[in-house]
């Protein structure tokens, strides 16, 4: 089940040899992959912090803020790849993050909810709340 939760990360990392061997735009791949992986880690961190909050308004606010920040950072990375490298680099970065997002989105449905939530915490079991995974 853990592999399904991180299948998008596996996709991003497994694509690297094909990009290098195939002579595809490397700068676009590196920028897109870095943006996806860094925002994935950041989102996981913020989601774990949000689950510890007792106030539902603060929890929802932190979760929405993490989602919106991720969208903006990934979009800015695609624009950066376009202007730092060229049109092909921008397309490579956009295609990579689109593929990674598609896998992430599908896996979030297959793993029932938030793929970043992980196993239920001791606190959620003690309070009788169902797990997010």
C-alpha cells in the first residue's frame, strides 16, 4: 500500500534515465522533478501538522494553504523551465508534473482519501475517529 501512496514519486524518479538516454530536455526535467518532489515533501509535512491541530478551521486553512501553495509553486517551476531553458524545457516540465499529478490524483482515490495521511495516529484511535487511509 505504501508503494501506491508514492507511485507519483516513483514515476518522477523512474523517468530520469529515459530523459537522459533519449536526449530530451534535461533542464526542464530537473526543474519539474525538483518542483514536484519538493512540493510533495512540503505538502506531506503541512498535512501532518494539520492533523495535529484541534481547531477545524485552522486545520482546514492549513490544508487549503498547502494545496494552493503547491499549485503555484509547480506552475512557477514550469514557467521558470520555459524561460531558463526554452520552449522544449517548459513542455518537458509541464508534461512531467501533469503525469505525476495524474498518478497522484488516481492514487488518492484508490487509497481512500489523502495519500499523504498515512496510518492513523494514536490520538485519532483514542478519540474514536476513523483513519484517513
